């Protein structure tokens, strides 16, 4: 079992504030995500600027692509992204087209999806999935529950490298102890903190405490 990555989601409305945050913690975290809103607001300029600042980091373009997979993937790849996300309701041809243009494709699991669909993604060669905690659970103040954890476990057993996100904080990481989680993704858990550098360090140290160096 390997130590999970820590990924920061730059869910910003403009490039200026995204850059302000990423320069603080970019060397602490493992993966940099150009969030969906940032992609929509600033386009590929956001990706290329962050690539220029961090030439050796993995960068994800969180496009949640649903169509025109090949075109979107080539565009973000040309701008400097290594990985790209597609929404789970995208067709297999859309996913296949996108997969040809980026190093790795990640399927975002929102709403209704099935493990039968997941098997078809895996057969296509997609090995990364992002599991979101139920939005209803988040809005009602719940944290990660057994139902969520069991789904994550099953995806891992299927062979996926599973990233998890949604309402994560340092205290919730221990819920995943013993699980081969690929990446923990947090946005406001770091960027909304009074001290983003300390928050990123706290996440990183808790991951090391639980999973080791």
C-alpha cells in the first residue's frame, strides 16, 4: 500500500487569487488541480501559468468533460495539463477520444453511476476514478459514511486508483485508514484556511502518520 497523494483543487473565480494560493502551497502538495470554475473563467491560460510556475508537478484540468473529448483533451494537454477529468455520464467514445490526448484520464463519479459502467471504463483502459461524497450528506452536515467507504473499497478492488473528495478535513482522513486511496483532494480545506501553508502541512503530515513515508 502506497502513501496517498495530496491534491489541491484551485476552485477559484479568477487566475489572480488562484495563483496567490498555489504559490503558497504548490511545493507542499503532490498534485495541482485547475478547478472547473477556473477552467471556465480563465481557460487554458490558467493551466499554462500554473505549469510555468510548477514545471515538475502533476497538473489536472478538471474540465468534467461530457463531449468533444478529443478536442478538449488536446487543448488542455497543449496548455500543460497531464491529466483531465471526464464526467461519468460521458459516452465511451468521448472518453476514448480524450484518453488518446492526455497522460491519464480521470472519471468523476457524480449522481447515478453503476459498477457495471465502471467495469466498462476499466476495460477501456481508464484506471483513475474520483469518488465524491454525497452532496446531500454534505448539505445535511454528515461526514463520510459506511456506504461511501464501501463504494471506494469496491472501486479499489476493481483495480482503480481512487481519489476521494468532498468535505474532507484532517480529522476525516483516519476514516480511510487501511484503504489504498490514491489521492485526497481538498480545495477550501486549504485555501479557506487562515494559514493555507499550515493547513497543507497538516494534511500532509496526517497522511504520513497514517500511511507512512
